C-alpha cells in the first residue's frame, strides 16, 4: 500500500457515510514541501454534507482518525496534513525489496500475453539513422518494461528491404558498381549508387523505366534480381549488426517488408471480397473519408504494392502468428498519418483487433539545432558516435579511477549507456539536440551519473561487508533517509506509469531522482558510523543499488559494480 492509500483508508473509516473511498482518494494531494507532511487532505469536499466550515471539519476529523500509521496529523486551516510513520513504512518496504530483489515492482497484468514491438526497422542499403536509433532503444526499453508487468515482448525488426528502390539499386549496380567496392564499404557504396542513380535519371528518363522493370523481376522471383537483392541485404545487415551488438539489442524476428511479398495477394483478395477496393486511374484505393483520412493507395496501376499494403499483410500475420494482446509500432512521429490509415483500413475490414494496434511515435534528434538527413549525404554515422562516446567515457574513468581492473568493458558500458540514456530521459515526443560532450558527463541528468551513484552505493556495501537479511527489521525514521525512501516506496507505481504510457522516460526520471536523493543522503549522513541504525542505513543503501540497477536494466543499460 502506498501512502495515499493508507491515508485514504484512515479518512474513509470516519467519513463512510458521506464519501466513497475513491472520492476520498481523489481529494488527496502531495504537499510540495516536507514540512506539510507526506499527504494532505483538503476538507472542502465535506463542507456541503456537514454544513460546517472546512477548518472546523478538519479539526474534528483529526480527532477521530485512527493515528497508528502516522507520526502525527496536523491541521493547517482547512487542510489535514498527514505525516507517515516513517519507521514502520521503511521497515515494511525494505523487507520487501530484500525479499523480492530486482523483482520488486513486478506485476502479472500481462498474463504472459504476446506484444509484438515493431522497432528499429532501418532500410537496407542506407545508413541506420538517428531516428532508427531512437526506435531501437525506445522499443527495446518498452519491451523490458512490458515484460516486467507480465507481457511477453516480441521484438520485430521490420526491415525496409523491399520496394521500387531495389530496382534502382540493381540498375545502378549493374551499370556503375563493382563487387569489391560494395564489399569494402557496403552501405557507403550502396548509398553512392542510389544517389548516382537519381542524378543520372534526371537526364535519362529510361533509367526509371529500367528500374521499374528490375523491381518487377524481383517481385516475380527472377534469380539474378533475387541474388543481388539477397547480397545487398546481407551486406547491409552486417553493418547494422555492428550497431546492434554495441547496443546489445537483439530481435526475435527480422521479417521485414520483403517477407510479405507473397502474402500481399491475400490482402488484396480480402479487400475485394469486402468490396472495399475502388479504382482510381488504374490504381486500387480504399476510401477512408469516414475516418476523415485520404484514401489509402493499396496497389499501383502497374500492379506494384506499397508500404501500407505490406504493413497490412504484416499486421494480419502478427495477429495470426502471435495472437497479440496489443501490437506496437515504435516509429517516428512523421509516420503518424500512415499508421492512422493503416488502422482505418483494417477497421474497415472489420478487424476489431486493429484497436489494439498502437503507434508509439517519437520526436526528432537534431545536431547543433539542425535536422539530420540522409538525403544530402549529411549522415551522422552511429557507429562513430558510439565509439566516440566510449573513448570519452574512458578518459573520464581513467581520471576518476585509474586503477580500475576492467576499464575497457566499463568504458563501453558507460559510453554506450550514456547515448541510450540521453535518448530515453526525455518524453519520447520531445525533439532534442545531441551534443556528445553533454551526454557522457558524470554530472547532471546523465546515464553515467546514475551508474556512478550505483557504483558508489555498491562500494559502501563492500566496505561494510553488508549482506541484507530478510528476517531482520530495518526501521529508519530520519528525514534524510525518508527522502530516499519515497522513491523506493513508489517504485511499483512508477513501473505501471511507464508501462501505461509506453514511456521509458518515466523510468529514466525515476533513476535520476533516486540517484540524486541517494547522493544527497550520502553527503549528509555518516552511513558507516557505529550505532544501532547502521544496519538499517545499509539496508537502505542496498535497496538503492537494487532499484538503480533495475532502472538501468529496464532502459537497456548496465550497472557496473565499480567505476
Ligand atoms: N523502414 C521504415 C523507415 O525507415 C520504418 C518501418 C516502420 N515499421 C513499419 N511497420 N512500417 O522509415
């Protein structure tokens, strides 16, 4: 039970006749400052029923309420301020953390049901962009968070490995490419060919025609086209995997757009059966005016299918294959319209489960205030960013702890972790700027700051040679530890909130707050001094290590024991 629930029950016991438990709970507030207690109840809500001044009601309630869970109940004007019994709560919460360890906050709401998460999904033959990085780390973290409340996440990399651009690539490669060049720098070379194609096609219109013909061959299973396509895909995957390895993200499925090539006919048939297809200058469309949306283009006049057709096939496949409870798409905000149309078409087809499909959009990353785009060759190579973050981390670790044994490994965990954390700490829809020097700092609201607080807490436990004992009681009643306790006590709610909103930033913010509260505690309290509360203080430090580590895990970061 959290503090609000405890207070609500205590008040409800004496106002049963006039308010429901829920009404009482809704009146409760969190006071802004600690001197107004932990929970406040404004008595205005009872003024009507009691026909008395709120001040007087507050006074009378204070006398009637059972005070066992509280240190004191103060009346300030119309407010009742409840000060929780810190010792009792600390004792109860610490015992739970010691028993449940990193499973503190787990829930079984998801009942083991599947949740496919469409994430990362870069395009073959193009560099993985900052946007794809966001999708990767946000999707990965949402997976951990949902798993913590009992769902089974299925991480799907819906690769952009199909579409007319592959016709262009084949033409460009055959005319101006070489095997050696692709092998040496796959993505750079494939991107160059692609850019070249567009330049030359401006002068020579037949190129577009040739490209379309090659894509048709690809769709029809032509051997040469398919071999080239497979090779482009393999080479690109090798490069993507370098980044996934650094981020330590893995996927349950790499079924991208190409996987649905042979599943598209069914989509078109289903639409026909349901009389939803209309013809528009030879192309097939679905009217979506009932949803206030533009028509969805399902099939071009040359028979080629589109991005949305492939997403329809994918949605059907996921429903049949995974029987999902819900199906998530972690894709940039700029594709919102696409996902609205996708859901609308499926709703038109009477698939009620389309309501359980959720687009999880996110904002843009800019660098020095400018948008990052691949078009103009202005690509920030992710691998370089990550490597640079690692070397920045290494510098700082060498300074702080020159004798650290596994410096290389810790530098990797801190550097890569810093980039991930920076991405996750803001509400996902916010746009944000990326400057590496700010990201890898050990101070401020950064990943290294949280990791460092964890390592510091671990070192206290080592120094004290402390092992928590779940049969012991660890009560604390001082203000300093209470400030830390608040973030421990609220953990289960924090998890639920993050899961509810699909917001890893809720976890990141919790980690920052807890790390800050702990650092303050550490600065103001002699944790290791020999007195009768020493063990309880250490139990609190232990709980801090468990929760910081769990927060970091949920975000996809390591928590080194030493750094
Ligand atoms: N490959 C696409 C892009 O880079 C993202 C795919 C998102 N997933 C989906 N099912 N449409 O823009």
